[in-house]
C-alpha cells in the first residue's frame, strides 16, 4: 500500500465534501432548464472553470500521458491544435454564438430547428451511441490510475470503479447541471494544484537534458516531428483540425456549457479563454509521459512499436506509466493531494458526461418519439425524471463496457474515433445548416449516416488506422451533405428563436 494515513484523510475528506455540496444543490433545481443548463446563468469565470473541468479528467491525463510516452514531443501537435482551434471558435463565435442565440439544450435539438424531427431522433441516437462508447473506457482507466498510485490490489479494480460511479451518479442524478457546475469550480481549483505539483516533481526528477536525450535516442526524429512519426502524418493533422472544430462546437458536454452561459458574448469569451487552458491541458500530461519514459526506463518494444515501461523490474502497459511514476515520486500528503485532484477531475468529467449523454437520450430520442406517437407534452418534473432514469442506464452500460471491452492501441485514438461517429456528420450538417442555404433534410440524413458508417466500419470491423478512418469519416459526411442536398428537395426556411 502506497498511501499513508494522511493521504486517505485528504482523499476521503474531499470526496465527502463534494458529495455533500452536490446533494445540497438539489434544492436549486426548479425546472428542466436548471437541471440541464443551470438556468442559463453562467458568467465568464465560472463558465471557464466548469468548461475546463468538464474536459480535463483523470482519463485526459492518462491518455495524453500515454501519447507522450509513445510519441514524445511530436504528440504536442494534438494539444496545440485543440487549443488554437478553440481560441479561433471563441474569437469568431463560429457556430457557438448562433447555438446560444437559439436557446438550445442539446446539439441534436438544432436538427429539428433546421431539418426535421426525424433527423433529430437519428442524430440523437448517433450522438448517444458515440458518446456512451467514448465514455465506456473511462471508469476502467481511472480505476487503474487509483489502484496503481494508492497501491490498492488490482483485484479490487471493480470495487474502485463502482465506488467512483456511485459517487458521481448520486449528485448528478439529484442536482443535474447545478450540482455539476458548483462542484466543477471547486474541482478545477484542486486539479490545478495537483497539476502543478506533478509537473514540478516529474521534471525535476527526470531532468530536462535527460528528457530531450531520451526522446531522441528512443524515437529519433519521430519523437519531435508529427510528420516524421508513423502514428501521425498529414492525414492525422487534417483530421485533428476538423475534429477539434467539431468538438469545440458540437460535442454535447462542451456545447451544454455554451448553452448555460448568460449570453452569446459570454459563450464566445468562455470558449476563447478555455482554449488557452487547453494548450496546457494536453502538453503538461504529455510531458509527464515523457518523464515516465526517463524515470521508469524502457523494456522490450511492444506490438505497436512503442517502448514498454518497467515497474519494479516488471513490464507494464504504456497507459500505466504515468501513475506508476507518480506512485514512486510523491511522498505522503502530496500523494493524497494529487489523488484528490485527480478524483476531482474524474468526477467533473464523468458527471458532465453522464448528464450530457442521458440528456440526449431523453430530450432527443425518447421525448421526440413520444411526440411522433401523438402523446402529449410532459411536465418539467416528468422530463427531469426521464433524464435521471437515462442517467442510471448510461452508468450501467459504462460499467459493463469498461469491464469487457478489450481496448487495444492508443486510448486517445479510440476516444477520438468514437467521438467521430457522430461529430463528423453533426459538424458538417450544422455548418451546412447555418452557412449554406441549399442544405436540406436529405443531405442531413446522408451526412449523419455516411459519417457514422465511415467511422464505425473501418475502425471496428476492418482494422484501419484511426487517422485514416477519421479523415475518411469527415470526407464521407461532407460528400453526403452535398450530394443529398443537391438531389433532395429544398428545405423550408429554418425556424427562428428570439435572442435572450
């Protein structure tokens, strides 16, 4: 056991405090708007903190550290693309301003505004499938982090996963977005402290000269240039640019923060400043992974060509290199603070994702199907209940998928491909709907289905590389929108909603 008594005290105190705060937030949930978008009252600073906390979790540190361990400084290209694209979206208001003006609660809701209720249902299904598959590996990887750093026997991994899930589920189901936002702000502060501590310890122990020499000796030019690294290349870079434009505008958990702001102007500013944070969000954990390459050393080359980290003379998986390094570097008290920070990150991300994907299932699949069947509108209270039931259902699937899906290759690439299942078609359809008058229902269906097929079939069934798959999925979605819109009947003008 790596944890001392002080470490357990810090972690348990944090978890208890978060749970109490989240539960108390239930009294502020008066209607569906409060539950899903915090009453659209978020200002700039809380908006930045909650958006950053939503997209920076233990899973984020794990997959970026793994990418840094495998690809060295060449991996920094993904962090730079994500941050720069978010800044561009924020400065221009590309998509996000119009979304906020329309007073949406979910991304698929736009598809009914522009296209049709039927396309909203199809999009909702694809968004939910892609998002839930994406989240499906979170618990297992987060459980690995906690068991390795704390020293808990790996046979208790399922128990750790279950405990994490129950904590997140309780305050998310009860308090919705209000609970998530309140705890996000606190978790962001703690996570920032943990990030600074790990960076100082890791770089100081590894030594900068050792870091640069190790990357060069193990990876050569591919450790510095994404164009020289066999994992990346031009197709990967183009896909990443498209992907991050889509993520910044059409990713449900990100979009919900934009919907929750108090104005379109605030939404733009939140996105801009979060883009600056995202530069560090990727590069710092990648640097940790590179430090682990130095501190843990390397064993035999793995099946994917990656160096194998070693812990106590035994080979471990590259995804485990960063927590193994932390378990050796940090002393009592500091280790507890860092783990509490990582748990803060875990709860921020997972609670937001549970709320995001369950809201799509309830608002964009279940309720529209009820409407098509001619059933009357539900009260706000009944809609919140459906959201809560969907939340529980998503949680159970996430637990099952995390335990039984054999994740192979880079975690980052798996996550980006599962996101591409719906992002390729959604992004293309939203851009077409907002900026091309000819875009119609036929084109929207073609884009969503072609993009999903282009992501699912090559990656899960044909074994294509993720970068080729992602590039093709966006291309197929764009072709589907253009061809479908040219061949189909023109759509009537989109509905309009008043700006608040």
